[in-house]
C-alpha cells in the first residue's frame, strides 16, 4: 500500500527551528505537535481547556483518510495533560490551522501543567476511514448473537 501524500502548510516559522512535523522513530505511529505559543501557558487543575496552535495546517484531500489529534501519553500520565475534547478529528477537507484543546485533568490542589513555547505536547496520527452507504431498513437482514445487549451485557470475566 502506498502512503498517501498530505500537503502541509507551515503557519509558524519557529517550527523550522523546533522541528517540522515528522516521525521521531522509524516505527512511530504519530507525529509530535509543538506548542506554537509566545509565552509559557499555565493550565491550572479544573480550568477550562485552552486552544494551542500546532503552527501548521494540513490538507488531506482524500476522504479515505483522517487525522486524529491525541495527547502524548507521558504528559497525560505524569502531569495530567490531556485534550479537552479527548480526541481531535481532522477531516480530509479541513485546511485551517491545527489547534489543540489542552486541559489539565488533575484534581484541585495539584500542580499546574506548564506548556512552554516549542514543547512537544500532543501528537497526530493518520488513520484510514471507511464511508459506508446507508440502507434504510424496517428490520435487520440477519440476527446477531449479541442482539440489543449493551453496557456490560457480555459480562466482565
């Protein structure tokens, strides 16, 4: 399978010094996103999320791929830095700036999370998308083993 081409527009020239979006290792699944901010941002526990620019825009142009913006696992685990919307979805036809909703999920009284200019604070992964055609039906064409069971209906053991 050939890798799709993605157009990338640099919106913040500091990325050229900090590092243009790239894979950090040969087998990395995601590219790291740099915080393109002018001064450090302090995120207090329980404070509303804030938008932080990644300094670039992409144009995927292919409806069979999308990009997901995710937190970096180490920052989320050690410092409580996660995304305000949990996962950001970049559609193939979106060409605006990549903005990350950053949020400190730590409980009140914990240390603030400080994001510094140029810090790698989030990541983006590209994923395949399937767009099925919907057929409106009165009843499903075949039964399933699970049926309408949900929310724990298959047990926990």
